[in-house]
């Protein structure tokens, strides 16, 4: 087992957005959920979680149903394979700025994709999508566009693009996975969807080749919606330290604080400013590891509870219900 077993899970609201789209179009919702291994009863519980792999299977199903990489939510259909072609075309650009400008030049060739503009003001570069022509632009398509854009550029530049902030045009959301998706502060109710980054990043060279790209694309969409390991938030850094607890002894707060060059008091205060605490982060790690194991179906509840440090299965089941609102059996299939 590796610490990857603690990979982040996604809130059930992400699945609900896909289900609502499918219901509106008359698609086979039961088939979509069944293929992803998600029990329909989890949709009614707001604390339910899904793994990245389950979400990826739902996206893959949407692609097959719609033959549209924007799920029928863009200005025009964008047939499957379009993203692949665009990636190959951008990979030949010398640096990040040139790749962005090259993509902007594809406007007439990609009528389904909302227009993108790049502006530089002082030390900030802003990539802004114009969605004014999109009929009822739902959060699903906004988050998808921003995530895909950032993940590809970041990957192509060798993981050098940290976002300063992300702006979305929908109102505040109670989703808790923005840290996973963007690793940066999110500004809600903005005039338009935008990625904001340090302008110096535009000069970063693209370092990937076609063999790298084929490997990246073979893992789509997991490579796009999967976890980030480089988030700059303190809570994400603390989580990376605490995840070692799944492999043995849980690090003490004073040990983590020393590694991060601050006092335990300062660490706790800064985490409170991010609306969390060491104990909450530890609970999230245990929750995500439990969900991932139950979905994989490779351990019994007894073995899982023992591995996660619970004295008995009943104690684990009570904790799991507190985390997700459902018993462990709801995640087994």
C-alpha cells in the first residue's frame, strides 16, 4: 500500500450535476451509475463521496453518449478526439505564452469552445473565457473548461504553473473539492470564468514530447480531474504530512510544524484561517482511504477498520456514517 490510497475523493454533488444533465436529456442514468459503481441511494445524501476513478468513468460514459467532449453544453458539439488533436498542435509551441496564443488562433476551427483571451496586467496573466453566448452555462462546463486548460498547460510545462486564483461566474458553492481541482483560491460570481497566474510563467518552455502526450492522453480524464500534489495551501501541505499515518505512525502536530518552519500555535492558527484543523484533515484522510478501499472491494470491513486504526468494525462503521451519512455497505458493489 502507498499513500496514494489516501487520494482525495469528490463530493456527490459532482455526480449529481452529471445525473441532472442525463435526466434532462433522457439518457440512461441507471446505466451510468452502474458502470461507475455508484449506488443511486448515495445521491440523496449530501455527504456522500466518490473516487476520482468513478467520476472518470461517468465522464467517459458521457463522451460515448454525446460524442461531444463538452457534453452538449458548449456553443456547438466538439466531437471526441478534438482535445487530442489540439494537444498535439499546442505541444510544438516553444513556451506557455505561445501555446495559449496558438490556441486562441484556433478560434474558427473550434466553434464549440467559448472564445479565450489572454491579458497581462503587471505581474498577473489572465486567461478569460467568454461564455456570454453559452445557453445556461452550468458549473459543470465552467469547471471542466478551466480545469482542462490549466492541467494541460501545467503538464506540458513540467508542472510549473501554480494558479494565483480561479474566477468562476456562478454563485458561491458548498463543494469542498476546489483544493483538489485547482489548488488555488476561488472567486465566485465573477464577470467571467478565468485562470489567473503569474505572468512570468508565460515564458516557461514546454518540455513534453509526443510520447509523453500519448501517455497523458491514455489516462484521460483521470489525469485531468485527479488529485494535485503541489497545492500551495497550508491545509494541503499538512495533509501530505499526515498521510504518512496510513503507512504507520501518525505524525505529531509539533513534528509537522517543525517541518514547515513554524510553531504549532502558528500552524493551528493558519489552519483555522483556512477553516480546518489537524484533526479535521486527519478525518478526511481516513474517510477518503475508506471510500477508496470499499469501492475497490479488496478488503473486508473488518480488515479495513483494523488497517485504519479502529479498535473494532462497529467503531469504524459509526465513524464512516458520520463522515458520509451512509453505512460502509452502501459503497460496496
